[in-house]
C-alpha cells in the first residue's frame, strides 16, 4: 500500500506559484503530494516595496494559509517585491515554507534591475505585473512568464525564477538533524 500524499498548501491561486512549489518539492523532497491553493491576505501592500516588506508578505501568507488549512503537512508563501538600489528598482521574491513539525525555511530569489520604463510605473503605484503589461503590451503577465520572462525572452520564466528559492527554503525541512534559527 502506498503512503497517502502529504498536503502542501500554496498560499495563492496564481498557477505560477503553484508550479514553482510543485517543482521545488519534487526536486528536493520527492514523494506523493497533494497541492491545494488558497487565497489569503498578505497584510502588506499589493506591491511590496522593500526586502523586509516582501519577506513579511511571504511569512503572512504562510501564517494565514495555516489558519485556513490547519491540517496540512506544509504551507508555502511566495511573495514578489521590489526595492530601491542605487536609484534603480530591483525585483526579487521571498519564499517561506513551514512544516507541521514546526520547521520553517526561508530563501530569496536572485534579484535583477528593472528597466526604468517599468520602474517608473511601479514607483507611481502600479504593481509590477500591471506595469510590465503596459510597457510590453501584454496581458496578465504575472500569471505567465512574468517580468523576468519578458526581459529574458523566456529563458527564465517566473516559475523557474521562484523554483530555486523554493528548493532553498526547504533546506531546514530536509535537514532535520541540523539547527536553523
């Protein structure tokens, strides 16, 4: 008899974030999983505008997903954000994963500079996906290849951008014999 799948709650209904969660879990902790999507509040701005606010958004996603689905095995929060750096906007995301055993992992994606055309619109109050849609003439890019896909010609799409950080956030869960604070 095969083991029942472990339940992973993805704290978003964005298919890109679910894809990254699936790929990250299967890469580092292969096994049968059931992935559930749940829409939760981030309790931060729709477009987080600092490293700290972005990490808080990912952490709040996990906290609120855990409240919504308390019987799951894992909860994952992925939050994209921007931060000013030398007069430019950097784009990145934070990933937080918690397990029912009480272990939590956190990791950040790489960061890259946004073109000034997108950055100006974000500074004016648009979310990055909306800004990119205007600049690149796309629609709902945040649910597809995202800013990183638009800028790299899909050499790196949004799911791939997040997947490595999902894997890294799972390190404390994989390495149960080590201490992570």
